[in-house]
C-alpha cells in the first residue's frame, strides 16, 4: 500500500526535474506551446518548461567567426 504513493511522488519529482532548464547569458529560449510560438523569448536563468505541452529551442546569440583564405 505504501509503495503506490512513493512511486507517484517519484514520478512527480522526475517530471519537475525534467521541466527545469538553464539558459546561459548568451542564449535565449524560444518556447513552443502546443506548436505555437509564445510572444517573448525567455532570457538567461532558470526556465520552467512542461514537457508534454511546451518545447524549448535554444538560440545562441554568439557571433560565429570564420576564416576566409585570401
């Protein structure tokens, strides 16, 4: 009888642990909720994304430098 609540609490803890994302200073997160883009991208820090409903795509703001031979 005690194992069922422990299993349920374990699943809840795993779900919440998977919903926390960390964005670095040079990244922004574009959130798709049910396939539609939310209005504002998320900035750096801790972001909560709920997996069955939301999907986050990381966008890097760093400049990419390429050497072009003369």
